[in-house]
């Protein structure tokens, strides 16, 4: 392995610089994803066919659900690698990587085999018109061939982040989305393949990134410390990987369910309220980029501290990532309250939507602050691979969300809906924080 990816397993000091060396590049990496979506939509928009734009949107939702569900391949790999890194166990880092790649390749081939039912189920749930459905079928059918590469990229990214190599991860994500954008423009516009071209651009980007990332990682591996195949395929290690990944998948399902229910409940108040909520959720999405970056730093540093059995580093990681999360979220809240109105006016010209969005703006401004602990605790628990606790607290918070919707929405309408969402975010973080001392005590003594 490269020198940057080595650890001697000794105690280490956690600094602000260490936190931001991971958080800043990963925030930039996360920001490349919406840029890709904008480019794809713009490419398809040049054909002047609403059905193609709708097909791209529906297909993107299908893949968002599939890959958000399978994102455990990235998270689980990061946690296990970070702990092996903290112990100074290079052989186990390589073994974790191979297990993740094998699992990713298997799941990718399974997605290819299940492409037809996944596609048709997505169309049935979204229920678009026949022309949009046909465009969705074309897009999903072609893009699904990128699935094995996409999941292998999760494993590659998980290894890099587990080793704290955030700049390498940023470069890999930039390469992936850059090739994807160039491919979408070339195949979609230059060759005139429209929605098939955008899908081919995705295949090219994912395949190129997987090949480059795999080559880079293999180039840095210390062959003298390569694990035996019996160690890679060790039953206990594989079962633990599957168990952690299962818990993270359930947590992801529950999170998707919560946000889907928020949208569905808002739709019951009519098109104006639904549109206002959609606009306001963009404020939370912007905050999620830097909160995700800090959560990634928490994953690596907390996992490394658990591996090294170094409690001071663990608690310092918790303190700094939460501190900076609250600082940045506080700034975001003030900015949203001060400048949210003009932003809303820029995003829509419909006066009823503008008025509705302004009335609910304080609730949207609060989501960043309410979500800090949820993001950072997720990062800590993923790094420590305490996935069962994270799953259980997510399910408990989702149950609270359901109860608040039932109690508050009939009385307070959309204000009750926004209160329930903020409570859902806050409960996730607070419950995990409450049990953290006991959980850490079992590890550090």
C-alpha cells in the first residue's frame, strides 16, 4: 500500500485539519452528483420531447432507490477498513476490499438478471403515461448494464475513505462524473442517441472509474501482505460483513420511507403545497452535502480509533465533527432565514407557491440544525460498525414520525408535517447520542 494508506496501529491525535482533510474533498465530491443530473436533463431537454424528460426523471428515481439501498457496500467497507487501518492490519484491509468487490460484483450481476422486474415495478409505482413509460424502459434497460461497475465503485470508494484518502476519492468521483457528463453530451447530443446516449454515458463513466480505481488500488497494495483466499472467504468475516450491510440497508430503507411519506403527505394538501415543499427541501439537500462530508470524516476517524482502541481519538472525533456540523448548520439556518425569500422567488414565478413556501420557510431553515446529530452519529456508528444500534434507532425514529403525522397533520396541516420531519431528524441523532457512552464503554473499557 502507499504510505498514505498505512497505519502502525498506535494512538493518534485528532485535529481540525484531519477532519477537514476528509470532509472538504468529500463535500466537493458529493456536489458533483447534482451537476451530473442537471447536465443529463439539459441534454434530453434539447430534443423538445416532454416524454423523454419524464422518462429520464422516472428512471433516475428507480436508480436512486436501488443504489441508495445498496450504498451499504460503501459504508460497510469504510467502517471495516477504517478499523483495520487503526489496528495497523494491512492484510485485513486488503481482505475487506476483496470481500466487498466480490459482493459488489455478485449484486451487480443480480441487478442485471432482475432488470426487467425492477424496471416494471418502478413504472407501476410511478404510473407515468405510456410515452413516459416507454422512455423509462429504454433508459433503465440500457443503464442497468452499468450496475456491476457502480457497485464495484462503492467498494473502491469505501476502501479509500476507510484509509482516509479523501483526495483520491474526490479525484475518482470527479473522473466518474466527468466522463459521464462528456459521454452523455457526445452520445446524447452529438450522435443524437437521446435518452439511450445519456444511459451509455453513465456506463462509460462508471466503467472507466471502476477500471481506474481498481488499477490504482492494486498498484498500491503491498503484495507481501496480501491475504490468502481462505482468509478472504472466511465464513465469520463474510457473515459479519453481510450482517452489517443488512442493518445499513434496513436503515436506508427506513430513511427512504420517511422522506417518501413526507412527500406523499404533502401531496394531500394540493399542488401548491406540494410544490412549496419541494422547493423548500432543496435547502435541506444543500445542507446535506457538507453534513455528509463531516459524517464521512466521522466514519474514518471513529473507525480508526475503534481499531486502535484509542478512546481519546474517538471522543475527539465525535466532538469535532458535531461541533463543526452545528457551526455550519447554524450559519446555514441564518442564511436561509435571511435570503430564503429571494431564493424562493428565483426558483418559481408562481405567486401562490411563493407565498406558501415563505410561510413554511422557518421549518425548512431548522432542518439543517435538527439533522446535524443524525448525520454525524450515523458516521460514528458506521465507522465503528455498530450497525444494529443505528438500525434500531432509525426504526424507532420512523415510528415517532408516523405517530406525529397521525396526531399533528389533521390539526396543523403542513406545519404539522414539517414539525414531524424535524422531530424525525432530531430523534435519530439524539437517540444514537444517548446510547453512545454505553456502546463506546464496551469497546474502550
